[in-house]
C-alpha cells in the first residue's frame, strides 16, 4: 500500500525550504501530482525548566502567517550537517540569551506528514548558562519564565498554538518532567 514517487519538479527553492511537485504512483497504479514542502534539515527546540522557580522559559510571539499571538519554546532550523541537539541549543541561545547545557531529547515527530517532510526534535533541559538577552529582540515580544502552574491552563486555552512547542510541552508533562 505504498505510494511511490516517480519524480519531482522544483517549484521554489530557498535556504529554508523547497516546494516540489511530485509525480506519485498510487498502490492501484494511478499516477497523481502531489505538492510537497521539503526541509533542508531538521528543526529543533529546547524547553528550559527552572526547577527552583517551577517555571519554563517561553517566548510570546506574533506569527504573521496565521495572524496569531501565542507562547512558544525557542526553536528553529538546524544548519546543514549540524548536530540536532547543538542546533536546538544554538537556537535557544540566539532567541533568549540562555545556553542550554546537556539538552535531552523528549519528543520527535513529523509536523505534517501529508504535505511536508519536516521532522521536529523537542529537547528538555534544567541547566543553562547566560541570562535573558538584552537589546533588540526581533523574534519575540517577550522572553519570560512562565510558572508551570499556568502552562496547563495556557494549553487548554489555546495560548500555545505552535505545534512544535505544544508537542514538546505535552511530552514533558507526559514524562513527568513538569508537574502542575
């Protein structure tokens, strides 16, 4: 019952993604055209957890594509050939000023396997160096330690709409790493 790609035509290519039209043969022999978003590397992020404060580090961001505000973990695209855990830590440092030490992978998933090949790797860390970035932050309105007691409510209210962030936070709750 496998769909088999017979070939692909590139519609758009950039450092962040490639849009292709695939010529696909279905199991019954019928051929169709299917649009696919291909990522050049995995995406990754880190959920930083301050055990003493019982809080996690989140970014309050506006996503212009969906025209929606929400809380997110710091995350981004790995550089080609970059170790995924190192990419997650680098993105966290770039977006927050905190450099996670020894992040541990707690979840890995395909974000939308019907149309894209992106694989997200969610990490968790309770240790870091550094502190909140100073100066202009163009990626988030604020970087904030959010009490875990509020995070479950934020999830239920839809205030963590970003899929990568939501899955990583839910994985941390599921594993018992976060307790409300």
